C-alpha cells in the first residue's frame, strides 16, 4: 500500500497562497507606514520559519532514504536538492531586504523587497510544481508510513508552539472537509482541543491583522 502524500500538496497550497499574498500586501504598503511594515515583516518570519522547517525535514528525512532506494530515478531527488538550494538563496536575500524595509518602510526598500519576494515565489513555484509531478509519486511508492509521518514530527518539534498554531491555521484555511479530516487524523485529541479553543481564534486575529 502506497503512502498518501496528499498532506504535502495541502502544505504546498499554503506556500503558494502566502508567497503570493506577501508580494501583494507588501506592494500595497504606503511609504512610511512602519506599523504596517512591522505586521507584514512578522508574518514573513512565520512563513519563512514554516518553509525552512518543511524543507529541512525533506533534506534530512526524505531525500536520504529515497536516494538509497531509487537508483534509476536519483536525478529527481538530486534536482529537488538543487531547487532547495536556490530557494535558500532567495530567502537569504529576503533576510536582508525585510529588515531594511521594516525599519522605515521606505519606498525604495519596499520595491526592492517586492522584487525579492517575486523572485522567491517564482523559484518556489517551479520547485513545488516539479515536486508534485515527479517526487511525490516516487515517495508514495518507496517511503514507509513511519518515514512519512516523521516529516510532520520534525516540523512540530522544531517550531515554537504559538507559531505552530498559526501554521496549523494556515494549513486548514482553504482545506475542504476531506482535507481537514486528513490533517486532523494524526493530531492527538488534546492538541485538537487546544486548536479549537486557542488556535482558531488566535489565527483569525492574526489573519485580520495581516490582510487588513
């Protein structure tokens, strides 16, 4: 029986949505509006942490076992690794551009940041599309359920709990009932309770602040 990789596609949808919104929302900030810049900079840092942990989990827990089992298709895994490096390079540029804009919300700094975010999104989308088309079918065939579950465990173990609630809300935001059931299936009942009582209203406040 093959591993269900649908949860990865749900995460990818979040990354596509948030990378698009960051471009649009930053571009709309008036010069000098440091309060708004601070809100979006904070949101970027949450996005960046989620993306970093997602990719580090793949680097450490998904690529090695796949390379050991798919000799004839190792080029796919190696291409994924190279794409991760390109994405990391765009994030390095953003790590400089975000605080430079956040400090005074200058127009020039904003435009530099929008260009960097746009470049990041283009590289990211190329990777996500390729991963879904070529890598996920490979993972479904060659990765065990336990190995696949370790990706989620890595994210949970390396993300501060308040940020984790925000990321969880982002994943559930556009999920249909079947997708919600898939995401919630492996979540312990106490954690689901924390999400409903604390996480859901917290995420709603966060999104109202970010999206205006």
